[in-house]
C-alpha cells in the first residue's frame, strides 16, 4: 500500500486585495463567521438571520420587490439564478464590453441555445436567437446603443453588465431601462460590481426585471456566502408560465426557503437547500455594516478615494481609462509599455494583489474595495510606484506622496 501523504497545515498570509474583487472582508464579518455556533440550517436563529437579511437587502438594493434574497454561493450563482428564466429559443440581446459581460453573453448563449446548437458547440454555442452587441474595450454601453439594438431585434430579454470590471467602465443603466420599457423587453442586469458601491435604487429602473450581484465586492462579505438577487412580479409571473431548467438556482424555489411564498413573506420558509449558519451570520453582519455606513455614504467615500488614487497614478505617468469608483484601470507609462504582466506578477509576489485585464489590450487594474482610508490608499500608491521604479521608471515618489497628503489634508480642512 502506498504511503499516505499528510501535507503540513495550510498557512495563507495576509495580502492586500487591491484588485477588482474579491474585496477585503471587514473584520466584523470575519468575526461573526468564526464565532457562529454549530447550528443546523433550520435552527431558529439561523432562520431569523435569513429573514432579517432579506429585509436589509431590500433596503440596500432600494426595492419593494418581495423576491429579493441571497443565492448561496458566489456571484456566479446569483447570475445563474438571474439567467435561469431564459429558455432555448428565447430571443435575447446582450451587450458586451469586457471580460465579465462576455461571460454573461456566453451564459445566455448556452441558456438560449437549442439542443442542436448546444451539441454542435457545447462550450461556445452559436445560438441563432441571441444577438451579442460588442462594444470596444475601454468604452461604455450607451443608451443609444441599447435603443438601436432593441428597436432592430425586438427580443424578449436584454442583458447588460452595470459596471464592467474587465475594463473598468460604467454602462448606461438609465438608457438601458428606458429602452427596455420602450420596446417591452424584460431587462436583466449584472450588478456584481456596483451594488454597495454606487448610490442607486433598483426600483428607479422599471425596465429592469431581474438583478444579480455578489457578496464579495460592494457588500464586502466572504466570497462563498450569498449572492443578492431581486426579481419583479413580471419576471416571476413569466417564470410561472414557462418554468426553467434548474432546481438548484430556480428563483421561485430558492425564494421559498427565504420565506417568500406566492409573492408574500410567509411565517416560515420551505426547505430548498442546506444553508450554512456561518454564512448567514457573515452575510447578516455585512448587510448591517452597509446600512450603518449608508449606501450614499459609501458611494461618496468610494468616489473621493478613487479620485485620490487616480490623481496619484496619473502624476506617476499612467493613463487612467476607467470611470468606476472602486477600480482604476490604467496604461503604464510609455517606458514600461508591454511589461504590464511583469509588473503585476512582481507586485503579487510581495503580497500586493493587483490584477491585469483579462482581455486585450492588457492593462493594469487597481481596486480599492473596502480600502477607504488615507493609510490604505497611500500604501497602494507607495507599493505601486515602488514596483514601477524597480523596473526603471524613475518616478519621484516623494513628490507624489506629498501630492497625495495635500489632497487628504484639504479634505480634512473642508470638513
């Protein structure tokens, strides 16, 4: 018999998560996760936590939609639940301007593909009923683009990513919603990167019938907890008519476990999956923190600190091409052009977790999720400029540090 290898205990050091996500989980959330007692998924406090979480989530998302809850898993679990109502042959228009909207597009092509189309290319089906509207990397999807596509194709569904972290671009949510209303299209929004970062209420966008986000970005929870989703009555009524080909991520069945039955909050839910007491406690605390800070307050803080970071890297010779407030996407100075991956790898080797873009052209992405203070931004700038200087950039870090300090002192004085 071969000897059984028992590896040493896994030790993972602290790193600074300065990418597009997952974000930096708040210590209060980690403490709630670690201190939750051993409890089964139907224990009274676990169920109470789920009820309170769905009510807090409605407040954060800004909605009266009863079908608002968390899908167990990562953001992809929430998106799969969102797209579950799309059936083979359904006519869909999806807007793509980066890596993650591209994956949403692939998901929808898989959902809408006929059996023959899926068999012909199982991992990349060419569904005739799906129109992919591609917008070049670094550009946003505009309302005019959405209007033109919906007018031309007259689909049942339209899908768009609100904040595309692949390129750091904000897409036109108002224009998307208005176009969906104008052409009687059911809108689906991937809000993975905007929920908890931008100040918006989903009920202000009546053309959107389904929303999905994730736990680990704006909500700043652990990645494997609950992905927020919300569905209008119209979406649910459509689903009741057509059904969908999933049990695990079925929006109606999933909602029942959260005590949402027949469009109303029931006294108790019905079993659908085994929920984790630890995940419920962590998600509950993350939502509490968001409400205590307020969505508007968080949005204002993100905008201020992103502006400080943007100014510092621009002063270092970089060109910022993004317009998100939780993420800076940039081109390096001409002297370092083509060495983006080398720089990113050097930073990550030192516990500084920045990211490249995952599609061409290769750029550098620096995120500030839950890093909303002067010390954190100064640390990011110091590490980043230091890494460029190690590659021969010759940047005056002292001058940039003084510039950054002046910005923060000016903000303190203004208060």
